[in-house]
C-alpha cells in the first residue's frame, strides 16, 4: 500500500540547510549516531548533501523522522533512504502524474505525515519511515543552488539543528573558483565561544576548505545550544578576484557560464522616487519601521542624486511635485516630511505608482538612472482595484524606461500581484518580514540598488546557443550578472563573448574568448551544465508569471522538460518518495510562500473541494475582504473574492480539483454540465455554534471546509489567531497559528506545538505535560489540551480524534478587553427574539432572519454533546461576509 503527501522545497540568495530529526529527550529510543553536511561550491554553484544516520535502540520497530529545512532558492534534486542494505530512491515526476498517485493513495483511505511550509528563509522537507528493532536507517538529501552576489560577497549559510549532540557530526565545505578567492570569512552563532575551536579553514588561491567538527561536549556550548545540541548558523562568506572588467568566463563539456561584475566604473547619479503606503493597515510597528528606514535611506543619498517622495492611501500626496537634488536643505525637509507620515484610509496602488511614473517622466535627467521603489502591505482596495488593469496601466506608463521595485510588507500582502508588476517592469519583488529587523531589511534592499554603474547592458555570445537572459536594464555595484548557455559541438575556437553597456556618460564594450585548454571538469553532467539548467528554470519560472495563454503554456512546458531531465523539484514537478514494501509512498511538492500546505489526511475519498484562491488578501490585522462567491443554478459564480471552496447543498455541474497546487494561485473553474456524469457532488461544511444571550437554544451556521479562517484579532495587544479547517465536515482545524507582537508565534497542528519566543524555538508533543511562562505568555499543556494565556486573552486548544481523523478545536475561555476585537471567535453571545409565523424567524438587531431548527456537535467540552440550535446563514450569524473572516495564510 502506498500513499502520497506534500512537502516543500525552494528561494533566497543564501544557501541554507537545517536538519531536525524529531523532538527528543534524555531517554530517547533512537540515536542520530552520524550527521554530515557536505557542500561543494564551484562557479558559485553549490551542491549540498545532507546525510543522517539513525539507529533504533529498542527491541521493537518504531517510526523515525527526517526533517530538513532548505533554502527557498534551492531545488531538491535527490533523496534516498537506505535500510538494511536496501536503497529507496525518490523519483521526480510531472506534478500531475505525481498527484495522480497521491489521489489514488488518498482514495484508499491512507493518510500522510509530511508537512511543508515556507518561512522567511527556509522551506521544509520531512519524511519518516518505520525502522525494525535494533536496526538503522540512512537518509540522504541533495539540493542545488546558485549563490547570488549581494553587497560584494557570496554567502553560504548553514543552519544546523540535529536536536541532539551527535558523536559523529561534521560540516565540510569545499569552494573551488577559477578566479582566485579574494577573501574568506566565517561568522554566525556556531563560530562563537568554544565552537570557534571546532572550525578549521584553509585558503589557497582558487580553493578553500572549511571544516566544522565539534565534539559532543562542544555541541552544547554555543549561545543557543543546550542539552538538545547544536542550534545555530555557520555563515561562510567569500568573494573572488576579478582580473579584468569582463569578469569570469568558464566552459565545460559544451556549456559555459559568464560571471560579470565590474567595479572599476564611476557611479551613475540616480533619480529615485519612493512610494510609501500609509493606509490604515500600516499602523503601529510597520509605520514606525518604515519611517526609521526612510530616514536612514534619505541620509545615504548622494549629492548628485535627485529624489521624490509619494505617500498614498485612498488619496495620493507628493512631498514636492518635482524631483529635487539631494542637498542638505532638501534632505532635512524630506526627513521632516517622513517623520510625519501617519497611517489612514484605504489603498490606491494604481494611482500612486502612476504618479511616481509621471514624476520621473516629467523630469528626465541626462547621464542618470531612474528607478521607482514601492512599499505596501496590502491589496489595492480603492480606485482601480482590478489587478490585471493595474498591471496594464503601470506597464504602459513605464514603457521599459526604468525599473519598478516592489517591496511587500508582511505575510498578508498580495505578493503575487506585486512580484508580477515588478517583473513586468525590469524590477524585482521582495518581501519585507514584519520582524524586529524590518527597518534593516528595507535599508539592505536600498543598499543593493544604491550605486548603479551600468545601464542597458547587452551580453552577446557569438557561437553560443540556448542562452539564459542576456539583456539587463541596470547593473549595480556589489551585485553580479550571470549568463549561461551551450556551445554547439563544443566549438570553443569560434566562441566570443562581448558586453555592451552605457556607463555614466559613454558607451563601454568588453570582449573575451574562452581559454584554449582542457575543461576543469570533463564529465558529461558537469556543474556548469547543471548551473545552466538551474538558471534557465529559474528565469522561465519568472517569465511564466508574466505570460498568459499559449505563451504561458509553452514556457511552462520548456521549464517542465528541464526539471524532469535534471531532477529538480519545482512548482511544476514533484518527487515521489518510495518506501519499503508495506509502507506508503509520499509526494514532495515545492510550496509557495504565504500558502499553507495541505495534508493528505485532510482529503477524504469522495469529498470534492476547491483550491484556495491566493489573491484578494484579507489582512490579518484589520482591513476588509472583498466580495464572496454566490450560488446560482448549481454553479459558483465568481465576484471579487474567490473564497475557493464549494458551499454544500447542490453543485451537480462542478468540476473540482481535490489537490492543492502550489505552482500558481488556483481559480474556480466550473465545467459545463455536458462534461459531467449525472451525479451530485456534495462539498462538506463545518458547523459552528454561536452562544445566545438569555435563550435556551444557541445559533449555528455552516462554513465550507478547508478554509483558512481569521479566528481572533486583538489589535490593542498585537495578538492574532488564525486556523485552517480540515477537509471533513466531522472534523475541525488541522493547523492553528497564534501571533503575538512581531516576534512571538505559536503553531499547533495534530502532531505537536511549536513555540517561538522571539529568540528560541521549542517543540512540544501533545503527549507531554508542560507548564511554561514568559513575561507575557503562559502555556499549559495537559491531557491533549493547550491552555494559552496572552495579555487578557485565554484560549484552550483541544486535540480530538473522531472517526479516525485527528483535528484541533479552539475555545475562547477569556475574551480580550476592548471594542475593536474581531474574528469568528470574537463574536459575543447574540440576543434574539423568536418571530412566529409560517416560516420560523429570529429577530436580531431589528432584522428578521429565516432560520430552521437543527443540531450541532458542541466541541467546546470533551464529552462533545449534540445540541439543538437555530441554523441560519453565516452572514446573519457573523454580521458580515465570509470573506471578512478568511485569510490567505496563517
């Protein structure tokens, strides 16, 4: 019997790996006796192999877990398990083919244990296998990534957290660069205190070696280490010598890569317009950090730069109508303006960006570079709100004259919308995380674009084919342009590389040929060939975002073919993880940031549901959702907001996908009745109870399963709680996440609880008994109930198992104080009057509502009694639309 599941892999310019092998204790029944991480970096292309060897120490079989966090910019390319001499390899397949296997497994009633998610720098890969008594298992994972040069250096960042001291723990890094290595430095928490003595480094011209071999005793001696061993970062930074401005040109077995990063050029003055969101959702810490960063950035402008400031909510305000030079008087006036930016109103992104574009177009300055920088935390909610029209308007207005950089603040922002707008206009999208260092993130981004050196860069390769991107609007000091391609018939004698660009005041040109000597690595599957494939796929993924119709499908097919050939797990492919006979297979997908993964245990045979829509974000801390789906003739009609799940009753004409696809925001796609067999598909609903004030019967209402819901928001204490419903009407939540202030988070699922107090992350199994208090958070875990008290709020989250399905159910024991508390759980007891007539009605707040007498299971108490209730539409019960209570991510 086999089963499938979803897992994560995936984007950042750092190479990062973190391994966790299940929560531990002093008397564990298994032991990680060997843990190795081996990274090889050549031509800035890093391949990392993580090998974990685990022994089952008890005289009975048990499940052992392998849990890896990898960089978001990486592609998993290999995975295998070796048990009793037998090796089980993962196989990369087209996503639809892998999902067919997934669906077949689910239809047999099998569940799965892999969870994937996307964090600030990491994605997760987790699998498990049953190991026989006193036997061993070896897990091996390989992933690949092109290191990106930022601010003059490449960084290899390794995060190690094996969850126990390991007798044979090793991190080995080998760097081989054809141009000599300029410098090599090692930082991070794993390089401090006693652990510094466990590091050895060797640097000899074009090669460098770093070894980290801490003893078991040393593994408990870093700042964040303890009884559970290592927990921290090892950061290896380096750069290379560039003997010529042309850069570094390498070839191997018919493939080439060109790294171009000149520094001996005069800086080009820039014209920059900052477009700052001041809408109501930017309140509090977001606006404080924005002001802090803007003041620092203004102070870093050069005197020959020109700049403008635009703030917007439902209206657009300019500091000055024209660009002004960055002299001392203007900067002081601009800083005074920045200190007085305050949040208010809605969000008119279209008008704000068009005004910034017009400002740059009105004041063209010769010998300079223009750029727009947009910072926002939300969707367009006023003015032009049609996302496609906004993209069209901005693209036409900019007309390829300058780049637009879009910074999305927080996890509630519609990042897909911003990223596409940036890519269509030669820029990039960057998420700014609402952590304590948000101001530094903003400053760091500006530093990357602060010093333009070239514009209109054209990379020309005579004798080259199948090239990656060759035209670049701008090149900034400290960054790097990378181009790779093929050399047909390996004819390097005819190969010539040229770079043509515009410097500060003149046209520059560089050229070079390949050296006539044997390739460094003469093998058919060289690192340069894989680098070419990796870079091509990355750029095709960006291009696919911008296209539609046949052009989009063509690009998608091209990327898919490369992924299958080179074994990359991407949004278009999945890895089928094979296990021993009698155990389930699993399917590893590449997740998308901001979307919660779905577990196969959430999918029941015969249940149909729709994929969650990724746009139309309702904001976590206030802000209204937009629209709702409506029902007509058995079909879901899409208005402004795709809730993405079928309502119960009758949908005979619906074709519905039963799997979550991470590759793009899903859409509701009704299928014509002629394409369906005459059967009725019923999508389940989860019934909720709402207490009544002074009445015997409570109210009840239904919500479609699988939605991510806004449970509770207390803006006064910076507290929010969201939850994702499972797929069964008889179950509850699969995941619940509590956010407190900007740095404390509690994540609960049916396997355990993870608590991040801003400095350390702790995992608790539901079987434990815990009583933990910090200055502001109290956690008490007993009898599979997590009692959480934060400020004036107390909530109990209970773990249930009903009909073979595990789920969570939250109960609000103490409501937060204040009048602006929102969320499904925030609704106070409702006062109503019964109105007798032909049809039963209730009078609520002077409005009559049609109801029917029904029943619901009360999960707020362990005995789970079935109680009678008045069933009514959710809009009447919640006094709002469903969209007001949904979120796009937890």
